C-alpha cells in the first residue's frame, strides 16, 4: 500500500513535469507514436490478410490422377476410399479418361493433335472439392491420397493459398524484426529524453539531495516519465493505425469485391490495444531506467 | 549536542580548509561563526550536513558520529536538520508554495497535512499570502525568507545557515537575523555563519571566530 502510494506520487510528479513542458512532451510522444505506429499498422493489416486467406482457401480443390493402366474396378475402389477419407467435408467427382478426351476435343484446334496419337493419352481422374480446410489439413489429405494404390499424381489446386500463407508468415517475421528494431529505437529515444530531463531538472535533483531525498525518490518519477511518454506514444500509434484502417478500408473492400470476396477491414481489437500500450509503456520504462542508471550519478 | 573533535578538512588538491577544530554546542544554543572569506565557515556547516566528510577527527550530533554515516543513511539525517546554503537554491520554475512543499514531499507527508505545514512555514517567515508567487516575483529578502521557510517546514531541531544575510540591504538583513533569533527562542539550536558579526551583536550569541581554518 505504502509502496503503491509512493509510486502514485512519483507518477503524479512525472505527469506534472510533463505538463510543465507540453510541447516537448507532445513532440517526444509523437516520435514514439510514429515508431510504434508502423508495426501496429502492419500487425493489423497482416491479421486482416490472414483472415482473407482463410476465406479464400475455403473451397480448395485437389485433383487425383490415376495411372493410365488402372482398371475400372481399381478406379471404383479408389473413389470409395477417397469418400472414406473425406468423411463428410467434401465432394468427389470422377472425370473419366473418356470425358477428359471429349472435353479436350471440344477445344477447337486441338483435335488434330489427338488424332495423331495412337490412343487416349488421358487417365481417369478425380476432382475433390473440400468445404473448407486449412493448409495443414490439405497437405495431410494430399499425402493420404497419393498413398492410394495406382494413383499417379495428386495436385493441390490451392497452392497459391499456401503461398499466401507462406507470404503472411514471412510478413510476420519481417514485422517482428521491424518491431524489434523500432522497439529498440523507442528505448533509445526515451533514453535520450530522460538524459535531457535529468539535465533540465538538475537543480531540483541537487536541491532534493540537500533536503534529504533518497536515490529511489529521485529516480522514481523519471521511470514514470519514460513509461508515461511510452504510453502516450502508444496511444498516438494506436490512433494512427486507426486512421490507416479508415483510409484503407474502402479500397481494400473494393479490391476484395473484384474477387467476389466478403471482406471488412478490422481495426485493432481491445486486446491488441492493451498489448500495444503495455509494450510501449514497458519500453519507455526500460529506456528511462537505463538512462537514469547511467546519467544520474554523473549529474549530481 | 553538536561536537567537533579535532576536525581537519583537507580538500583534494591539498588545501586545508579546517585544522584541528574543537567545538561544543549545547542544545538550544545560538552560535554565530564569523571569519573572512575562505576561513572555512562553509566547510564547517558542510561537515555537519555531511555534504563533506572530515579528513581527520569526527563530528558528533547527539552522541552519534554523523561523519561516519553510510550513504544510504544520509537522506534521513539531512531531513532532520534545516539547511540554508550560501546560494539560495530555490527552484525558479516552482511557486513559493511548491518550493516549501519539496521537503515534505521528499519525506512523503500526507498532502493535506503537508499543505497546512507549508502555509504555517510561509506565515512564520512573513510570506503569508505569497503561496502562488514565483521566486522571480519576490525580492532578494523575500527569496531568502522562502529558503528559510523551506528549511524549517520539517520542524528541525537544528538549523544551519550559511551567510543567510549576505547580499541583503541592512533592513532586510536585520529582519532575517531577527527571524533566526526567534527560532532560537523557540528552542531550535541555530548555527549560522556571517562575515558581518555586528548584525547579531544585540542578541549576544555565542561567537566563534575562524581564520585560515583554525578557531581564534
Ligand atoms: N570543494 C572544494 N575543493 C577545494 N577547495 C575548496 C573546496 N571548498 C572550499 N575550498 C577551499 O577551502 C577554503 C575554505 O572554504 P570555505 O569553507 O568555503 O570558506 P568560507 O565559507 O569561510 O568562505 C577556501 O580556501 C576554499 O578555496
Ligand atoms: Mg562560504
């Protein structure tokens, strides 16, 4: 309780100090805010992209090609086995080698090629349509299917969805690195702000020492100063991300519409806000405490 | 109550500011230390406030060797004395009220009681009603009173003042001198330095004269 009260008073002293120089405070918070806004916006966009990828790969197709020599019985048997594998979350359609040949022949200008061949070059094939499945389920299914007897080749038609997933994973990694670098920048910015604050408040620090202030009492408001500045920056970052959402919502919606996709750009969720603010405050605190540890003893 | 035992202070660089000084001050005494510039007056007070430590000898207060206090114990020792340094060291970006509030906020006084004490201290030094004034709006004499209010707001038993009347016109200086006299009459042990000993003559205080670091 006593500890809490000491902390709160220190926080109040820090807040008062910030209000004493509103312009500087705002400027520093803006620097922090812009640094944090980049990863925050990126994070939000990636989240949305992932959701989009989820809806796109909702109806993926798998083509299963039999060996040309497979007998009609084997094909029937395979169809049963595929149905068993799918359970109820998909449909299977057989495209026999004759059907394939006919479809190919219907394409103008290609029939001559076929006439030149001694026999039907197509194999029997199945098209498997899944209701919805994530990349992992698809991959598992693909390997199951290719293990079936006399199956020549299995082709995943949602490869591009997988590529999108990979791209998102890559984006996430890049974002994490960016966030790391900018987080470090945030610590550095706070480190410097606090150094300047220590210089600005040099008189007060010296007088306080004369009047019997402990080191902890002197340090505490600077820690708060850093944390509050981080927090303020975090709020600005969140607001910037919000503005970005507003600005991107319409063009993204139109783009999605071109692919007949239902898509609404979602802003940061409440939990994202909490994480963002906590992280910014924490980094500010870290920068401040490092700066105080380094500079305080030199100043007074 | 305050005792210097064979105290010598040599500053780094070899300059000897005090040499084998013995002083004994009783509780409730008022002591005026006189001497020329460079005689060692400030050093004497700094040793008591443990802003400096003696090279040899010891400084005892109430039987305790304050020169041996650990760094972590110093803040608590400083809170128990009233200290008025040669340069006023007011915070010029704070109101008179906030300046006097500082020691109480350092010792974590409950704000409401602290505010009462601040007003009382300001009234005690004749600055009632000037709570909101900034130091630059105060005259030199008033600024000195503000420093004194800050030093007494913790109700110390010992008041140390380094040339509190320097740079003040005679009338102001006399007012300040009267103020210290009144604290002393209220039971506070007062130790102050001056190079104008005449100012305190009429209170017939105990007088210590320093020259080149030794007591005369
Ligand atoms: N921090 C210091 N470092 C070196 N010499 C000092 C320091 N402080 C004071 N002195 C020297 O010690 C002597 C006494 O100084 P001081 O106690 O300030 O005298 P007074 O207050 O009587 O003028 C002076 O010669 C001064 O130059
Ligand atoms: Mg002096």
